[in-house]
C-alpha cells in the first residue's frame, strides 16, 4: 500500500527558510512512472500546485509563485521527496501535500496527510 | 496558464437527489493525438487530503461508487453525483494536467445537504 508521510512544517518568520520532507513507501520510488509533486492549500482556500519532479530528478518545474525561492528534489536512496523553501512570505502559509502522480505528468493518485507551514512575524 | 473555473461555488442538495458541478477550462484540454481529455476530479472532505474520483474526464477511479460520473470534452466538463449520500458532503475540485509544467485546479465547489 502506498504511503506518503510529510514532515518539516512549523512556524517561521518572513524571510526564513524551511525544508519539507516526504518519505514514500509501498512502491518503487525510482520507477520511471513515479513522478512526484508538492501541492499546497492555504487555510480555507483551494489547491495550488507548487512543484513537480520527474522520477529521476532530471526535470523539475516550479509554479511562478515560488520560482526562485523554492526547490523540489528527491533522494532515491532514501525514498524521500524534499521541498526547500527560502525567503518565506506570509502568503506561503498553507498545508503542503506530497503527491504521487498516477502516470507521468498526469493526475495525483496518492496524497500525503500534509504538513502545515505558518509564516508569521 | 490554463484557468479552471468551477460553478457553482457551493450547492445544497437533498439526500438522494442529483448534484451537478461544472468546470470550464480557458483553453481546450483535449489532446488530439490520443483523443483524451486531460482532466481529473477530486473530492476533499474536511480535515483530509483530496482523493481522486475521475481521470481522463470520465474514467472512474477504482473503488469510487458508480453514483459519481464525469463527462464533457474540450473546455466544458461536468461531475455528477446521481444520488447524493451523506458521506458525499465535501469540496470537489477539477484539475487539468494538459499543460506540462503548470497543473491548475478549479477554485472548488462545496456540496452540502439541503
């Protein structure tokens, strides 16, 4: 059974950094069909795609709202997905979900439970 | 970016009645080479992560009750709950995965019991 467990959320001040992790299990993390994403949801708001990474890390995409500040990466040896978040802003406050795509570049077949990031002075 | 617009923002339906949610994309999400619509529907219950219901606009995910159905093509899509159950109270989102490097969601539709 596929499991995605996020960690690393917390309360930080504007301008600070945070690194989120997502440990994956129940599937072959390095398989060429397992692209991964981060999707966030601000309190009481809708879903916003944040970043995407290919199965081997060779291609990555970031939303314009986080480009230049956030970086998605993955460590296949640790079955772990990361999101390095720098220069955090209050508008980055959200639950961040780790997500596994069903087929390369398509819909999300599995979501983690999410980790809350709060940016506040 | 492809903008996804859902309507209505919320609706209240009696138990056993039909619920219909619309989703419109700012450009076609139909990929001509394979004749597939790159659109998914998700359900999110309070305090839970989303869960996929429908992909390729009309293919039901394994385990999803058959009262959920998706239809439409090009830019206009519909999610129908044929007979609303209490456990269907949730927010529903459409999402396009046509645009490589920019996945976008609709703003969500909240479904409640009347």
